[in-house]
C-alpha cells in the first residue's frame, strides 16, 4: 500500500520537475533579475522577490501552454515497418535473386531505407521502382512495379 502511495507522489512530482519548466523558469528569473538590477534602483531583496514572481508566472504559462498540450499530442509520427506493405519504393542497392538489397521508400512522414528481398526470387536492379508485397521479420519482400 505504501509503495503505491509513494509511486503516485513521485509521479506527480516528476511532472512538476519537468526540465522544460525548470530551465524556462530559471531563465525568466535570471533575466528579470538582470533587467531589474540594471534598469531600476530597487533593493536586491525586492529584485529577487519580483524576479521570483515573474518566474512563477512563467512556470504557470509554460505548464499550461507547452507541457500539457505536448503531453496530449501524438508521441510519434513515424510508421512501423509493418505499415509499409503496398508502398512503392526504389531499389538503391541491387537485390540479388537469392539475397538482400536495399529499398528507399518515401512517404508523407519522411523517407527511409529498408533491407529488402525479392518476392519473386528474381534479381532487381538498382533504380527500379518496386512495391512492397510482404513484411516478414523486419524484412521487406518486394516485386518490380510494372506500369500499365
């Protein structure tokens, strides 16, 4: 029971000690301190207190406008190798009939190179457009794309 309680306490603290929040707040406190010291004749204690207030304001703004939206956002835009079935690519390293080569596949999420084998067990030359027929064990099985 105590273990679960401590876990929940430290999970909450972990979010509040986010490096983005800490460094953003520290930057604002330091910047406000420098500006207030240089351009006002306030006592050092007042400069420190006002700087800390600016830092607290920055902390709240960063938390609500950056940290929370970023934690709710999609964590990744990359696609799995298993999602490549049916995609069209180009051979960048010749694929021997009974060996492996490399295929370049471009998509809206970026482009990637993947290891490929010939699905038809025929040699596929470099520069040939191919289609991914199957994905097994993180390897693409491709066939030459014939335009009609």
